[in-house]
């Protein structure tokens, strides 16, 4: 059992080289928190603008589709006068 313990312990020692020291980890976490804090200010300002732009684009697409639907219906009525069947698209 002691041999298994030493085998596992010595095989895990090289893995500790991949784990940074706590001092470096604290600096990394502090930098990430500072970056997220700065991004939050920009996100709060840009979110309403992005939402407004998206709603305007969607509104224009809906308006265009209703306009095209009306134009197709009027073209069908116009061409149905000349032929017995309505226009097929």
C-alpha cells in the first residue's frame, strides 16, 4: 500500500508545474475583474443602441414585406383581367 502511495505521489508531482502559484493567480483574477468592470460600463451604454437598431431593422423588413405583398396582390388582380387564371409566382 505504501508503494502505491509513493507511485501516485511521484507521478502527480510533475503536474504541479502546470498549476501557477497563488500569487500569480490573484493578479490574474484581479485583472479579469477589472476588465469585466470596464466592459460593464460600455455594455450598459451600447445595449439600448443595439436594441434600437435591431428593432428599426426588423420594422423596416416587416414594412417591406407588407409592401411587397400588396404589390403582388395588385399585380395578380391586374393580370387576372387578361387571363382566366391568377398569376402564379
